[in-house]
C-alpha cells in the first residue's frame, strides 16, 4: 500500500495540489491511501488534525513538521503501508521504511534575503529529508542540479520527471482574444512583477490591460499596486486575486499572451498550460525557463 502525504493541501487548489492529485490519478496502483485535511475522490483518506496548517509560514509550518515527524510513522505502521510518498520535501526522519519525495525547487536558497525564513527550512530541514529519502523526484534538471550544487546531494537517487499539463482542463477553446496580457502566479519578489509592470507602463496608451492572477500577498501586493499608480497604469493593471482552477483555461485562452518574467523557477507550469491553450508566451530564459 502506498501512503501519500497530502497534509499540506490548501483550501483553494494550488499548483502543488494539481500536481499531487493528478499524479495519484495517473498511478496504476491497486492500493493508495492519503493523509489529508480534504477529501480526495477515489482514495481512502485519513484526516490530519485541523490545527495542521497548509501554509509554509511559521508557526503553521513548524506544527506540520512536528506532526509529520511523530505521527506519520505511527500511521504508516498502523495502516501496514509498504511505501511512503510525499509530493513535497517533507517526511519523517530516522525511519526505516522506504520514502519517495518530490522537490519542486529550492528557490529560497537562490534569494536568501527575500525568503530568509524559508531559506532556513530548506537548508536545515529539506536537506536532511532529501539525504534520507530512498528516492527523490525533481521537476527539472535545474532543480536536480540545485540539489547537488546547493545542498550537496548525490544524484544517484534523483530522477528528473518533468511536469505535465492537465489535458482535461487546459486546451485550445477557440475563443476570441481580448486586449489583455496575463500573469499567473504568486507575487513574490523573485517573480519579477515590478519589472513587468514597468514594461507594461510603456504600453499604457494602447488600450491594453495587464491581468495579474494569484492570491493577494499582504507583503508584496500593496507595493505592486502602489507602483502601478505611480506609473499611471493603475486603471489598466488588474489584480484578480485567486482564480478557480476551472476558470483558468478561459482566462488563458483569451489573453494576447501569458507573461512569465520569473527570475527562477523549478519548472514554470503556467508556461506549459498556456502553450496547451494555444496562447503565446513571453517568458524569461533563466533556470528551467523557457
């Protein structure tokens, strides 16, 4: 039996959620059980405590790591599992059962001043989990190389398995284009949104809109809105907040182009999703991109 850790799933589906649930549905295994605070269709689900947070900020992260360390081994034994899989680099340390984890990126190690707390998480926790894992999956050669160069992890137990888009959701809908550029993702500094807004300001007289889709960030979003106002484009830079997964294909299909200027990505799935929709992509050429 494969015991899968989904304790990190947020209330609103995210890229990690899509990766984890789609991967499970594609596995041809007779017995999969999950640890999750949400019901996952077709799989026996063992609820995690309500106090276990899905985010990667303190103190919620610390509580989840404690639960992972002390409760998952007990559940693994009780359920008589044969293999433990975590779609993120979180797993109990010092256990004797086989574990497989996925590492999507180690971005905080590239931008330590911007993501200082998560840097500690990667440097002191993730590094141990990666070394202890039976096998490690990486989304790209970029991430696999980072594990070796930044964490000193041997490549012998690392496999690169690129992400795939969800073909049941992302496809060409033959909808008319509308006059907007689209960005999909978080508002962190490394996503390079200040530069995107500055570039868009040069087009402010051409009846175009920049739609920024992604959860509002209390730290970074206010500064982005202020920048748009100072550049005189606040009326044509639209912050959409969270967009439901089912509505993303229409939004992407009708865009002039998806703009993805990130300074570092472990993969960059929105780029692939836009290509599946037949929408042009403007992206940086760093890390795993384009």
